[in-house]
């Protein structure tokens, strides 16, 4: 409200000056002194005290600005110093943590490598043991098959010899009798043909028996190799090895191919040996 009074008093003062009588031959005028002084007193009294305070602030502006600038520079310098100290401490702590993490990682890698080497050695030893056991089983099965085949061949040869001897004896007996010469020849040929058929049948049974034994042994070997491969795969999976680690090349495919070729070659050689090496009676 005091500010409004100042404006009102100024307006009244302007009105008094405008309405005052002019002094002839001059630019001056005659105004009522009492009214003007009263208005000036009202203006003086109506001026708020904040103006004085503002003038004091203006008078002390340079001092306040200097103090504020000095305080700001001090605060900035202190903040810079503290930030550098905090940054240095953070860098030192980061270097320490990084060093400890690297050492921990190297230790874990060494432990994993040692464990994986141990697992690989155990798996290799187990594979060798299974291979040795499989070889012994193969030799045992092959030996039994050969013995059974030889026994069957011997029995066939004995049967063949007996049949031939009986046929020859019967043929000679019939030949001695002139009235049954034709019948004797027919009976002798029938007996010889029967002997040949029996020999062929026994030889076929022998081949089937040997083939079955070899197939059984092949299944045993295949199951053993699958067990070894599964064990190796589980060891590789359990060791937690990275993708960039190169595992040893699996030996199951070439081993399986070589075993298949060896099995087929052994079957062929065995069958041929029955026809070629065991004597001529089965080849008649």
C-alpha cells in the first residue's frame, strides 16, 4: 500500500505543477509551497525501507561477489581434491579386485585342466582295459567257433566216408550178382547222391553256426564301443571344457569300419578255409 501512496502523491504533485500559474516572461510557475512540501513528505514517508536495504546491497555488491567467488573457488578446489582422491582410491581398489579376479580365474583354470587331464587318463585306461577284455572274448568265441566247426566237419567227413564205404560195399555186392546189376548201380548212385546231399547240408549248417557266432561277437564289440563312447562323452560334458578346446578325434567310426571289414574278411576266409583247407570231401 505504501508504494501506491507514492504513486498517488507523485500524480498529485504533477497535477499541482501543471495547474500552477505561470510567471510572466519566464518558464517558471507559482505553486503552493505547503501542498508541495506535504506531498513530498508523504512520498518520503511512503518509500519502503527495502529500498535502503537494496541500496546497501548495491553498495556492498562487489564485496559480496568477491566473497562468493572466493568461497566458490575454495569449494571447487576442495571438491577437485576430494574427487581426485576418491578416483585414485577407486582405481587402486579396481586394480586390486581385477588382480584378485585374474588370480582366481587362473587358479580355477588350472584346477579344471588338472581335473580334465585326470578324467581323460582314467577314460583312456578304462578304454584300454575294455579293449583287452574284448580281444580276449573275441579269441575265446573264435576258438570255440573254430572247434565247433572242426567237429562238425569231422563228423561230416566221417559220415561221408561211412556212406561212401557202405555205398561201395553195397555196389560191389550187387555187382557180384549178375541178376541185380542194374538195381545195384541205381542204388549205389542214390547212396552217393544222398551222401553228397548230407555233406552239403552239414557244410551249410557249419557255415550258419560260424556266421551266428561271429555276429554275436560283433554285437558284443559294438555294445562295448558304444559304452566307451558314452563314457567319453559324459566325461567331456562333465569337465566343463570350452568350445575352443579341441577334443581328441573319436575312434569309434574308423574302428567300427575296420572291425566290420575284418569281420567280413574273417567270415569269408573261414568259409573258404572250410572248402579249401579242410580236405576235399566237403567240396565234392
